[in-house]
C-alpha cells in the first residue's frame, strides 16, 4: 500500500473513496501467447535427432516474430530463421447431403535452428536464449 492506494494487476482501489469504486491505471501488462502449434515434421522422435529444421502447423494470424519469440522464450530454442506459408483449407463434399464445405485455412511455419536438435540434452525453458 502506498498513500491509501492498493495496487492490483490492472485496477487501483482508492481507499479514501468508496471501496467498490475501481480506477483503471496505465500499468505494464504481461501477455501470454496462446499459439496453437502442431509439429508436423519430423514425425517421430528417432527422426528428430540431429534435425535443424522443424515444421509447424498453426493459425494464419501468427506472425514470424511472434512464433520466434514464443519458441525461444517458452521452449528455449535458439532460432536462426522462420519462414511461413499461408495454406488454403481443402474443399470437401459431404456425401450424405451433397453440399460442399471447407476446412479452415492454416499457416505452415518452417523454423530453422542454429544448432541441430539434441534429444539427450533438450533445451531448458528456464534458461534464457543465447545472445549473438
């Protein structure tokens, strides 16, 4: 508490006024990304040993920089580059009704690692990534 003000995550309770009254303050916020990633290549753990390129399937709204920051900060990968492609969802036909429908669009992301993937010594998410 500082001078009658109780600090919360986003709102400030003013103790001198009504305790139910909240004031919105400008505080730094931490955003936790909710990025759905599906690893498509390599498919097995035996094939992943020594690989320096990973292929992910994700939603189209994810950018290269978001993906790089997410994988380096959360999973501890040392990333060299990220390449992406927007893929259009397949058009399918329902055999019962005869109507057409589409699968959702998605993005394919190629992540190039600086070092080959070593499964005996996986990267720890608690250690910061290497700086250049």
